[in-house]
C-alpha cells in the first residue's frame, strides 16, 4: 500500500541503491565551530604557524596565489 512504508525503510533502500552503485557510507566528525574553545584553539595554532618561518612562507604563498573572489 503506497504511503505506508516507514522513513527508516525508505532510507535503508536508498543506502542499498547507493551501495549497489559502488559507494560506501562513512561517518565524519568535524570540530564544532560554535564552541568558544574552537576559536581559542584556532588562535593558538595560528600563532604557532605565524612564528615558524617555513609555515609563514607557505601562508604568504597561499595568500598571493589563492583566488579569494569566490
């Protein structure tokens, strides 16, 4: 009967179709940028990068060559 299939069953079939196409499901965890600790950590790490001559040179190259118009 149409409309009686649960959303979990629909999702299971959707995942099966993707798997049949050769795709694999992964779970990806990323930092929560809304946490105050995130911004503190980024500032601390950036400070370290800016103090290292090789890293500073790499950052300057990125700034010169990156396309920031997007």
